[in-house]
C-alpha cells in the first residue's frame, strides 16, 4: 500500500529480546532496515545471553539501535519493560526475534489500527514459513478451555488475547498499564497484559497484514520451560485480573471478537 505517513518522522520504538538468537536477530534487523526504515525510529535489542553484537549494513542503521547486554538473564516481561522504559515515541512494538517480515512494511497498517479510538493493541496475522495461519489469537485460558483445546482438539472461536510475538501499542497505553507484570518470568505475561487491556475497556485489533512466525513453544520440549509454563498458569488463575476478565469476556456481548474475522 502507499505510505500512510509519508511526511512524518518514524513514530515507533521496537523492543527485541534475544536468548542466543543472534542469527535470527541479524536477519530481522536487516529486514527492518530494508523494509521498515520509514516506520521505525528506534530499536532496543536486549541480549539476555552472551552473543555477538549485530553487524550494521554498509550504509549504517536507518534507525537508532541500542544494544543492552544483561549480566544475568531476566524474564520476558522484565526485559521488554526495561527496553521500553521512558519510551517517548508515539507507539511501541514487542517483536520476537523469530519473526520475519514479508515484502511490504507491516507497520503503517499496524500504526493505523493502533491509532483508532478505543484500541489498546494492534497485531498482524501470523503465518508459518509455508503461509499457514498460526493460532496467535486465543480464548481466555481457563482449565476448561485448555481441556477442550489440548485433549478434545476443539477449535477456539474467541480472540480474548493474542500472543506477544508482534504487537504494536500506543505508548500512553503501554505506560499506563506499566508494561508486563514481571512476576510472570516466562509464559502468560502476554495473557495477563491483554486481559488488563480489555479490563480498561480497550480493544485488541487485528490489522490486515501478515508476518512470518516460525517459533515453537519450548514448554513442549523442555522440562524447565514446562515448569515455568505451569507456574505461570497457576499464578494467572489465582489473580484478580483473571477473575475479573473471565467474568467480562465470557459474556457474548463483551467478547474480543471471533477468530477468522477482521
């Protein structure tokens, strides 16, 4: 599509957290430089594990790039909160290192969607490397919903929350919510954040653009990640946020939307 903000400076700050994803980060940064230079003002890369710094293209980065190297690993939420602390761009973006951009810049559409009244977050359609739509939109993860999904194979139809592989948020909303709840070391911090967005009366809006997300949940392969996942679910289920959001979102008139519709 044509440039939506052709005369304005870039309005977006992006946070990327790498857990030894150096090659993926390098490729993603080069894509951002080639495709999204007119959208992105600043990128903060947090290296949670030791790795080499990304190499700039010959012409240099078209955006400000700040690299933060952790002395000790921190959780997903803590890293992104630190990266975006004090952000003064109009919008912020949480972006996974295992996301790849397609030929067109997705951020103009995401910024338009994020600018709409009553919107707390905009997100793209996520597809795998073969173009299949991924299940990034989910029903609130009650024990019953997980049972229906995991054991009975039932397809979810409500989009109560979205994963945080790629979300664009108006900066005032990000600051007002205080970012992610850092008590979730890993897993469910995006669930909790989306539920808090909904409890403020704001919407999660899917923009008509795609990104490629090929990541797989480590909790299916690692006992440590599974333990983190279970611990986070238990924390979520006993939280006031979960109880209030479940009451709000399980009513048909308050659902976030239906998966498969814009």
